[in-house]
């Protein structure tokens, strides 16, 4: 039949992308070893130069991103931090000054000076300042005003609006909750009913969509899952079907697609890859006693502030896990019937001691990032044939960092050489996967905002 023999546009595009990618792999595998190792090398100097130039001056084509300037700061500063580099003091001061001018007198950050405050650019501005990490940067954030801005963005449905009169979606929930948690201003008022909203966005496929009734998508699934962990309600999600969905998003190219039947794209190295980093930590919190997911140590039912009010639930989860997961079962208030037993996922104890095995092909993803997404002149891209940009540079590098530690029990011990594709100098700084900031910068910010 005619309709079966002629491919759809997407099928045709998929065939073209596969051909391009396979040609790159074929060329690579026919090269002498010395050329291969050059091809797999992360071109740090070129990336840093490309990124630093972007922080100083952008060409006229960037005017379409005028309402996203804090995002450009974050993509660049986080990428630089991942490579354990710093910006010079003058550029740092200029960036802090610029972001301060984006801060609304009534709280929150707009896309540029004088623009309406928006949750997404607030997240980008706060993550930029955390990535800079100095006291100057962190103290420039008006947390009190920011909290009242967030309260205004909170909708009766439980979700958050992106801005005054704006759309309610999973990104708005994530950016609000992530910022509130990082700044230690998360409380019950902000958390209330957010979980119901996220839950209503988990689709029949298992992934999470932007709004109820839409299609499951990598970016929203990361945002939804991270939010549920931060508010300590992750056990309400159907994690079994979420895992089913995400494991099948890795394609023959080694990279991830964002949605079913879509093309591979480097930025999903983090949006999908980051989901595995979150799941790995959930798994290691659980241990032999089958502790409910999302339990928080010091907020039992009698606690005056329940579950998420410590403002650092993610930190509790993360830090406790690296200490072997000693939670006790208390304070959990949700139905356990939907929980899946993920205790043994990714664990292999065949040689007498547990080791972590990623639920995705980490080396194949690294190969896609380094050979297909990397521009050897600096910057990373969506896929071969596309141009580099700061967004893809940020999320390809974030995904690469996740991959390199996907076999590690914890972030503080360096990964084995075989977990890092290419020379070991490719190793990037570890990230805190709930916020996507470099782990050390997260710890500095946590100390700064909690005084502990
Ligand atoms: Zn992309």
C-alpha cells in the first residue's frame, strides 16, 4: 500500500540523521588510535573561549533572546563551572551588576533590566549567581521579595504561573520549587498541592507533560520528577512506568530524543540523562528496608513544619544517601500502593558487593556528545549539521558530567577511568542533579543560605 511505502517527514529525517551519525562513527572507527583519542577529547580551551566571549559580547542575531538574558548567563557560567574554570573578577562583577538590574523591586528576575519578573528567568538568574558562588553574588539576591513574588505566582490549582497572568505548567513549578529550595525559603504554602499538579501531568506513557493532557517530554519529566523529590512526594508518581518511558528514549545514535518518535538531540543528554541521576539517588536512599521514597528525616507528623519546610529536602536526600541511606520510616503521608520496588534497579551484587550500573548506555551517550555534538572549535550542538549554541553547550556538558559519574556510588570519589570516555582529562565537575549547578557551588550556596 502506498501509505506504508512512503515515509513520513519524521521518518525521512530520522533516516538522514542516522546516516550522518553512522558516517561519523564509521570514520571514527577507521581512524588510527591517536586520531581517535583526539576526536574524543573535550576541547576545553576552545569551549571556555567560546563561552567567555559570549558573556562579553553577543552578535545582533541574539536580539531574539533579549527576554532570556539571565538564561544566557546561566548556560555560560554553569558550563564554565563544569570545566572547573572561573571568569575574571571584572566580568564577574559586571554579571552580578547586570543580574541585579534584572531583579524586580518587588521580587523575582525579569529577562532583562526593567522587564516583568518571570519564574524561568528567576531560576536562571539564581543558578547563575550560585554558579559564580561569591558572597557578592549570593547576597545580591533579595530572598524576602523573591518569596513574595513566588507566593503571587502560586495558583489555586497547586501549580505556579510563569509570570503575572502567564501560563501554569510543570516548568513553572520546577523553577519556583528549585529556587525556593536553593535559597532556603521553601515552605508549606509554596508546596501545597504542587504534587497534585505534577501528578496530573504524568501521562499514559509514563513520562511527564508540561500540562495535563499533553505529551510526555524529557524536559518536563526532569522538571516534574525533580519537583516531586524536592517537595518530598516522589512516591506518588508511577516510577515504574516513568522508568519504562525514559529508558526507551535513548536511540541507536547513543543520544536521547525528547519525545517518542522524535529525533535525537544533545540537550536531552541532560534532560533525560539527569532523570537517571535522580533515580540513582532515589534508589540508593532506599536500601534493604524498602524505605518509602521521599521520606524526610526530621519532619515527622508532629513536626510543626511538615515535609518540605526545611527548604533543603533535596539536600537531605542527596547528602543522606551518600552516607548509606539511614532513613527511618516516619512522616510519610501518602498512599504507598502506587510505589514500585526499585531497590534492585541498577544494582549488581554478583561479586559480593553492590555496584552501581546505570540504567542507560552511558558510554554510548558520551560518544554521541563528544563525536556528534561537540564543535571542535568550541561549543556544543543539538546534532551534526546544526550550529553550536550556549543552551546546547550547557546541557550537553551537564549530561556528560552525569554520564561520567553514572557508575559511581557517590559524587565525592572520582570515577573509574573506564567510566569516562576519551582521555581522563575529559572529567567534568559533578553536578547536583536536582538544581543542575556544580555540586561544590551548591554546597557553598547551601551553607550561605542556611548558615550551616
Ligand atoms: Zn536541543
